C-alpha cells in the first residue's frame, strides 16, 4: 500500500459497523451520523482504501462505514485491509440471537442477503435459518476482533446510546464494559466474561425497593450493607485485576463483563455501577444496563 493511501486513514477517526443482517446496523449508522460522522452504508471492501484516500475524506475527520454479508464475495479481504490500517479503525459488531433475527426478517418480509428465498414463501424459515448460520460462519473472523453489542433484547434508542458510548471511549486503550442483565431474558451474546449474582440478597423482596433500580440510592444503600455483595464485588474485581493487563498486552480493544441477576434491575445493576467506578481510575470504563430503559 502506498504512502498516499496510508495518510488519509491515519488522519481519520474511522468506525466500521458490521455484524449480522437484521441486528440493527442501520440504527447504528444513524446514531453515528447524529454524532457527526460521515456515514456510508454497504461499501464493498475492495473500495475501502480508495474511499479513504479521496481528497474529500482528508478533511472529514470522522467516518463510519458499514460492511457486511451483502459484500459476501469480497468480504474475506476485510480482515487484511483492517490490518493495513494499523489499528486505526474501530470495529463494532452487532449481533442478535437466531430467534430474534428470524422474527425480525419475518416481520419486515425482507430477504436475507444470503438467502434466495423471500420470507413470505412457504419454505422461507428453513432457508432463513441456513442463511443465518452461513452468515455467522462468514463473519466469525470479524467478530473476534470487534466490540460486540448484542441487540437481541434492546430497543433502537438503547442501541444508539450504546454505539455513542463506545465511540466516546479512547480508541487507543482497552475499554472495559460492565453490562447488567436479567437471566429471565437470556444471557447476552456479547459477554467476554459472565458472572451470576442471583445468590445474593434480593432487594426485590423489599416492598419499598421493588420499583427502584440498582442506580437508586435506597437500593445501593441496602446492597452496600450486605457482606455477600461486597465479597462478590471483591472476587470479580480480583479476577479482572489479575487478567486485564494480559488482555491489554494482547491488544484487546474491548472487554465486556456481564453481570446477571434474575430481573436485571437491582443486584446486577448495582454491581455493574460499582465495578465501573472502581476500575475507572486505571481503565476506560462503561456501564451498560440491558433491562433498563
């Protein structure tokens, strides 16, 4: 690659949006456009370097590009192209469970890019399931190097907020994401580490605390006085303090720590908030709550 093609990429804040079809990439692009990014959807991978070298891009500063299975013939080139950018591109991978993806395609009546059969056809569901499986296999190499956001159980506004919080974090350092969730809606797909805290004392059974969340002072005060909660926080923190430096040395950009309780309202929210504050002095941290609006 020539020096001329290197220069524009080095000057840009480049965000690559990729992931499963039906996972919310259009919502993510709109959020980035609202944040001041110049956005391009469905750019073929082989045009990425030429696009970044355009004179018009040199003064843009912020660029977001969506590349996914619609470019299936040239998609295998993308990991190598990203490597030539020297880590300048931040990759956000949007995912969702198969049930959610199938439902979204069925509701919209849109055809999956890897399926030749329309969702309205009689044999669409088996064909759609096969297309989703093929797409997961095709995108596996990108997913492993990206920050993953599971959109299975979140609304568009929550996804937009999550994307904006990711791009607000420093690009050159490991970002630690603490995500609370409720097991009653399933474990998140984007977790690198998952901790189950359902055995801890539950504020739900205190009538005055039930309508509140782990971010409210009365719930936080209740949990702060429970020895088991403090012990759980200490154990999670000890694990992360041991292994985060090695993950950072392995050039990981994002690590998502999921903390789950039954409903995702009290205990998991409280611990996610506490751990984010605890690790903030050394690491870039984000707290995300799947079940809270």
